[in-house]
């Protein structure tokens, strides 16, 4: 299986929803078993809520401030960030070109 970042970015933003009034800033790329790969490119507010699975972010463009369980850190091109299932996290102050891969995997509740 293969997916192209450019092809996925062309799908964004997705439709506006109650959770994402500015349009969904993510789209699915790959799925296999419990694993899924998405591209996430928020341009306004990041409305995400804690997820049921563990996840990894791989920042491929730009920079943002990442808030994880109240701790603030710079997230920039080349960074990898792990978030355990159920933990509060979101991005703010995203650059106009901010893009990250997101990989979800494992059982609901994570692999604690």
C-alpha cells in the first residue's frame, strides 16, 4: 500500500461539521487492522478531542505549538510526537504550511 501526501492534501479541507465548523482538516490515507494513517493540516482552530487509540504525529511541514496534557512545546518539521489514548492534546499557532502525518493503532484505551 502507498499513499501520497500531495494527493491527500488536495482533499483538504473536508466538509464542515459540528465538530469542525471550518471544514475537517484531516483525511484518511491507509487502513490495515487497527492501524490507520491520516494527514492532519489544521488552518484555524484545532478542535480535536482525546482519541481512543494511541497515536503518533510526524510533522512534515511548518511548525505549531503542541499542547499535551497542559504542557506546551514547539512542534516543527521533522518532529515525532507520541500521545497515549485518552490524553488531552491539540495544536495552536500553526504556520500556514503546517502538515503532520497521524498514525493511530492498537486497542481502544491504548497499549498501556
